C-alpha cells in the first residue's frame, strides 16, 4: 500500500517535471519567435532608412543638375550681348 502510494507520488512528480519542462520549452520558443520578429522589424527599418537615403541622393543629384542648368543659362545670358555686338 505504501509502496503504491510512493510510486504514484513519484509518477505525479515526474509528470509535473515533464509539464514544467514543456512550459519552459514553450517559453523559449516564444522568446525565439519574439526575437525573430524584432529582427524582422529591425531589417525593415534598415531597408526604409536605405530607401530614404537613396531618395535623398536622387534629390541632391536633381538639385545639382538644376544648379548646373541655371549656371549655363546665366552664362548664355552674359555671352549673348557679346555675340550680338559682333
């Protein structure tokens, strides 16, 4: 009788331990999933930043082109009277 009770207690303890282990595993899995999600978010943020930088560079290039055109136009306006005088 006592032996059976002890065996049952041992079985219960084992089950409890197994349950605890399963819970721990689940927690670990959840943590890993969260970490992956965070990493994905970080990558997305990095990609957005890169796109923004590219857009900024394009804008800068356009501004430089516009400036160059303006300088050429000014040069033309300055040279036009000289050409007309000849």
